[in-house]
C-alpha cells in the first residue's frame, strides 16, 4: 500500500498549489534575456560612438572657428601697434618728434638685470663627465 | 506494400527547367556584377562613399627687423548663392534682403544678378569675396536661404602702404605675385594638408568612418631686414623730394654697409595698396621694385669705384697730382668736365671733391682697361646681387671683347657713363669701398620663423674682398673730404651731429645712343666716418629743376643721416650734441 500512495518512497511532499508562473521555462527566459542584452550592447556602443563622433566633429568645427578668431585678433593687435596709430596717439597725448636729442654720459654701472624665475629658465643640462682615463680601472684595483 | 517510384511528368520538369534556367541567369548576372565588374563598381562605390578635402595651411606673416607686423593673413568668407534655391521668388527676396543688408548691397541688383547668372547656367554665384570673418559667421548662422559660404583668407597690411614695393601682393588664391610675397612664396605658403573620409549623403564625415588626415604645415614667418620706421621716413622723404624737384621718380635706399642688410628701400613710382587696380595695365608696371629692376647710368658716384681701384693697385695715392685742362681726348673723342671748368693741378682727393671727369679718366688710364674692368667685376657690376627679389637686372657695361667697343667706353665708365647699374648694385659697391673692402651680399630677409617658433637666421655673406682694408680706410677719408667742403654751419651734405663721407652724381640719361638734357641726380653717403653704420643712396630721375646731385641729394642725405642715427641710438661724434 505504501507503493501505491507513495511512489517516491515516503518522501514528504507539499500540497500541489498552482504557481502564478506555472509552465514557464526559466532557461528559455534566461536565454532570451541574454540574447536581448547581447543585441542591445552593440546598439548602445554604436550609439555612443556616433554621439562621440558628432562631438568630435563639432570640436573640430569649434577649433576652426577659434583659429579664425585668433587670426582676426592678431590683425587687430597689429593694427593697434601700427606706426600711424602710434603717431596719432603720441600727438593726442602731447608728444612731439625730437629734433636735437641730448646725450648724457653716465659713468655709473647700470642696475643688475632682473632675475628670471628659475621655472622660466631652460632646464640645466648636466655637463657630461669626461671619460675616465684608461689606467683608472687598474688603479682602482690597488689596495 | 511496395510503393511505385514516381515518374517526372512534364508538369514537373518544365517549370523546374524554367526556374533552373532563371536561377542560372541570376547567378550569371551575379558573377558578372560581383566578380567580373567588381573593380568598376568598387571604384564607383568608393567615389560615392569617400570624400576628400584640401586643408590649406595658414600663410606666414612678414615682419620687420623689430618683429612688427608688415603683412599677415586673416580668415575671411567668400559668399556664394545657390541660384537653384533662388528660383523660388520668396526665398530670393528673403535672401537678397538679408545678404544686401549684411554686405551693404542693393537687394534688387543682387537678385537680378543671380537671376542672370542662373539663366547663364551658373549654379553657385559669387556675391562677394573676403567678407569680414565675424560678419560671415553671422551670415552662416542666420539661415539665409540659398547662401553658401567658403572659408578664405585675406592679406592685410597694418601699416598701409609702408614697404609695399618690397612686400608685394598675393593673388586670390593667396599665392605671391610680386615682391617678397612672390620670391619667398614657398616658405610663406607652407604645405596644404588633406583629409580623406567616408561621407554620408550630406557630404559630412561619418563619425568613426575611415578618416585619414595629412595635417597642413603652416607657412613660416619671414622677418625682413627693413626697419619700418626708417622705411616710412625714406618713403615720406622721397615723396617730398620728387615733388620739390619735379622729378619723374626716384629711389632712397638705406643699407648697413657692414652686413649688407637693407634697412629701407623706397622707390617711386611704386606699388601702393591703397591705389592698386589690377585691372589697369598701368598698375601692373608698378609691381616691380625699380631699385633692383631698373638700370641707370650712375654718373660721378662711379668715381668712388675708380678711385678705389686705382688706390688699391697703388697707381695713385690721395695726394697724387695731375693737371686738369678741362678736357681729355680719348681715341679722337674729347671728354669734358661736367661743368666745363678747368681746375688746374689737382690731387686725387680734389678729383672727388670737385668731381672732375678728366681726373677719373686719369686714374682709369693709370690702371689700364683690364685692371679697371677687373675692379668693375670685383665690385659686382654686370652681375646679379642676389638680393632676393625677382626680376633683378644684372646691369651692363661694354668690354673690349664686345662688338663696337672703343677706348672711349672705358674712359667714360670711369666717371659713370656708358655703364648701366641698378641702385642696389651701386649702393652695394660703395658699401664695399667703405666697410673694409668686403663686397657684402645685399639682403632683405633677416630670418625665417617656423610655426613652432624656431628662428632660422640668415647670416651676412661676404661675396669677395674687393679692395684691402687700407684702401677702404683711405676712401673713407677722401669721401669725408668731399662733405667737409660744406661751409661751416651749413648742412648741405655734411650731417650736423655725425662725421660722414659721400659723393654726388649727376648723369645725363642716354636716349637712343646719345644724351639729351635730362638727368639723374644722385648722392651717396655714409656715417659715422670711422665705423659706418648707415649708407644712404638718394636718386632722383629726370628732375626738371636740373639741380645737381649735391644740391638736390646732399641735403636729403645730411638730414636723414642725423635722424636715422639718432633713432638708432648712435651717439653723435661731432657737433653741439656730442656727449
């Protein structure tokens, strides 16, 4: 009688309650999810790459724009330092061309030139040591 | 129960054969397209898919010796209109109104021009070149219907016409056409780059599509030996002198005689950006720099070379005497002094002081034809100086081996007739006579500067030792004696604040193998005496007031020498301002 009512040999089993996800093969679901994610990855990659590509193009366009503005500014600076503008400005502030400059001899040494901060100086290149004479290696062996 | 094997009926194999044949045709066509004609279609696809752009390099600037900008390029826009878009009247009206307002053009005229261009088959109609960069940006972003803009660049000159005859011009493709812009075009232009990319339907690069770029190499800046202040001074002085003496034109050249650097080179008539009209053939004649292209007979200034050669060879000294009778006969031809005067017993220094033609012939005859013409060669006459401007003339003088040669040719060459030179040749020769005897190569370029800031200087070049340093020192003293003739307190040709030396020349202009009354008046001088820092040549062409080189050119030299040396910070070595 045990064999009829307990085909699994007496193992306890709960009452068979119907599952809300009854009949779903989770392996298939998992596989579908993996396939979907795998499919989305290249889409996301391409989308990011395309966006960055457009950003790169925009940066290049901005750079070209800035180069153009730099050239205009350089021309403006050159115009501001032109001879005619300097002459006009000098006259505006009351300067006149000199006709008889006075030269004065000063027998005193001039001031020391201002020191440039070391960070602006070119790096000091260590002078290479002269090669050791051929007999040095022999002498070094002596006590 | 065994099944009987079915036999194919016509209803089976006929359609099968038909479809099989059809499949074979398709297959054959595929083989033809994808195998046989593969290269052709691959090329067509590549042409369709791949775009390329030339990226022009920014043109280098031209600077003066102090780094001030004389010429530079600024970005501009060329504005076009697509005539197909403007076939729509509403778009044409809107576009013409917007562009006309921005560029100051009449919208109605613009619209008509575009319509006429469309009727002629033009698709892209050029509205205006070199539109201001910021203005062009506004047009680009304004969404004007049918507008097409293309980046370009334009050469600007902050100092206006100063140095224009040296700088030259560029064309619409930003290639040099004259002057330094032309002769140094390869250095200034740099190297264009190229981009090759996969493009979409709007001709835009596909992001992360294949993109190969060759970066453009920016043009190098060219630093001239010219000082813009001295250049402006020379140009203003020349303009006044030409007007005052009613001359057809002239030259003023300022050189550092020790190095051959040209500090200023003013020529008239010459190129002026403010009045240049390339459609006028007369303007094209102004594109050349006359100080290197045009020949003239220098007159008595050549006596410096004659005396240098005679002293260098030891056939005369400054105190050697001869008797001037006012004329000398050579090969049956009588040659007279320029003023028909008779000077009697004169030293060689006196020959220069009084500019005696017979004295020059005396020195030439003492030298001999071969030796004299050797010195003409040694001082660079009849050869290109290599100054670095295109169109330079070598000059000419007749030699014994030339047909029609006569001893009169050499005799007149001694006082600067029968020999044609350029102003640059003349000043270069005199520089050699007073700088220790070295014939220096005249040059206009001091250095080139690459885009990364590396400076490549141009070193002064000694062509040859024309005369000894002792001869050169002697010539300086003799030429000093010329200017010291000025009465005290009168700066005819003697600067007020600096010791100097110089020589005038007044030469008739040859016309069809003879001479008429037209003349070229010139003066060449240097200062200070013992260590010349500047050498100035003043030349006036066909001055109708017929003033001599001394009267017309001397005062210009004395004033310019005082002004230029003061500007250069050279302390006076004589006069009331001597420290």
